[in-house]
C-alpha cells in the first residue's frame, strides 16, 4: 500500500463548535464512525467512508461507501476506522469526537494513540478545549512559544526512560516516569518553545487547546 502524506480524519459523534470543525484538504481521507456521519453532515463535510454498527446513528447511512459492522465485535467502531486508514497508507490521524461522553470510550481512545505509535503512525485526539497525542522510543515533540495553560505528561505503561521536559514550569532532564505515579500532571507552558522527548517507552501528552488546533498540527507531527 502506497504511503499517504495527508491526514486521515476519524470522526465520531461530537458537538458543533468552530474549533472542532474538520478541514480536509486534497489528499486527506475522512471516515465517519457511526454517529460521526451526522456530525460531519452538520459541518457540511461528506465523508469518504462510513463504518460502524450504527447503533448510535440508528440506521445505516445513505452513502456509497459503507462498512456495516456487527453489534458484537472485538474492535470498537473507532478501532475499525483506524485500521481502514492504516490499510490505505495513512500515518497521520486526527480523531474528533472521541473525548467526553462515556469514560471508558475516552480511555479506550487515549490508548489508541499509543497503539498508533506501535504501527509507525501518530494520532491526535481532539475534544472541546482538550487535545492529546503520544510519542514513543526516541521521539520528541515541540510546542510553539505562544502556547499557554497546562500540559500533562504521563507514562502509558511500565516505565518511560530518558524523559526530558524543556522550557516548562517544571522541567525534567533525562528522568524516568512510571505509569503507577502521575509525576507529570499539570505542568505549564511558560511562553517559550517547550519540548518533550523520551528515549525508551511511551508518553501520553494532554494539553489545553485554547487556540486553533489545525494551525498547530503542522508543528506537532513527529512521524
């Protein structure tokens, strides 16, 4: 499968706010996951593909490209949608509508960010005023100096070694974070270009999204 340079949008049910409105460009691919089909139509965006068991939507959508899933399955609708994007060669994912609502679904979607890193991809999970991503094994991410508010950095599992947090209120230098203690919670941007890196293991980063995530993304892609 040819590698794609665009963004694969995975859209679930979400509130209508200007900050979450998807902006697909040529080369991007948009997948509606269940009731995300209605969310996209409300934004005036027609997805390239609709997947799900459609229990939330209540009916199979009228669309030329639909994959109907059984109600009882191992993969959630979001997981299946991500697999479709990976099979099509995408390695940059933006998940919209996966934060809030049922806590177990939010937790599952946060875990999927780490799952994507294991497949050589990167994902951003965006909700109302919140965004998250993961980095793993020798990766780093840099935030621009205009960022404000809180940034929390968690170890996803076991130990994360060689963790460095630069130009944040509470810096770390080549330290170790454990998944059993939230040492990195509620750090803060300080008006400088902030950098987070990890040598071994996986980190989950969650921050307050006060501006325009879409203008920020080009600076944050690490794959």
